[in-house]
C-alpha cells in the first residue's frame, strides 16, 4: 500500500513539474538606439505601443518556452522578403535611413504581450493588411500618428494628435489628454463605432459624421453648417468648439459616433 501511495505521489509531482515547465514564459527584447525619425509598425497582430522619455526603441514580448522549435535552434526564421527574425519571437526590426521598421514576418507570431516603447520624439506609422488582427493599443503618445488597418480594434489613451486613424472592421476608442494645435485629427471606422473623449478646454473645428448611424455628444458645438438632410439621410455635424482651432474629424460609416467631454 505504501509503495502504491509513493508511486501515485511521484507521478503527481512529475505531472505538476511538467505542467509548470510547459507554462513558463520568458521575456525577450530587442533594442535600437534611435530617438528621432519615424517608427513604422507593419502587420503586428496584437501590440501595445507606448511613448516614453528615452533614446531607444524597445520591442519586447513574453515567449512561452513550450513554443520554441527544437529543430530551429541556431537558425533564424525567414520570409519571402528576405527578412529574418532578429528578435527571437517572429518579428524583424531593421533600419533604413531615418525610418525604423518593426514587422511581423510569420502568420502566427511566436509571442504574446508585444510591447513597443517609443521615444516621444518619433513619428509613428502603423499598417496592417491581413485578417489576423486583434488589438492595437497606443498609449502616452504626443507625436504625429498614422494608422491604417483592416481588422484591429484601436485603443488610443493619453494621446494629443496630430493623427490620422482608419480601421475598416474594428472600432476606435480614443482618450485625449490635450489637443495639439499643430495638425489635424481624423478618426474613421467604416463598420464599427468611434468613441472619443476630449478635454473641456479643447479648441477645434469639428466634423462629426455617421451616414448610417447616429451622433451622440455632451459638448456644445457651435454648428456652422446646418445642411439640408432629413432624419433618414444620416448625420453630419460641422461646427466649432471653444471658438475653433485644429481640424477634428470623427466618422463611422455604418455605426454610431460618440464625442464626450472629459469630467
């Protein structure tokens, strides 16, 4: 009986140990010394981009040990463009002049929780063309931002503009800490909602458009163009807020638009 119990306990401990090893993850990161110019992020399925006061672009990810390919040890993943995985988690980082590229080079990135820390002086350009997209999060960014994606849900937090953001099948949620007067802001989703929060002191010329949806807001827009549409022809509102300022456009073609003033 004692032998049986001993064997059972030994097997249980072995299974627990194996499960623990399979579930282990390790953080990997790739650093590039660069604090000006443009960061171009291409085809990353799920990523957090965060601005910080530093002089390096840091790309990091949590990689599960069980996902490592034993046969590929000592080799690098390559794709049809001739790019190789120089990060160790399915992403290529390379520089051309004043532009730094971060590109996913395989259909399924062998990583999770991808974070890119970007010096605040750099412009950011994000593009994604396939259907594998999940979440795109931009945080603490005050430089120029351009996003073109088909399927990402886009989350913008502590941003200022200027920016041009377009997603086809994803939604957009944006929270502005202040509104830069150096360039325009455009937020556009074709098939999903757009929800924007702005500080009460923001100065802007605003266009709110929902051709097949509705517009909701708690700000007092001084409407300059009353248009000639009817109740069933969609909603487009043009006017100014706090006397006018930067051009600020929010549009959803087939869903609703929400523009709210921060409490």
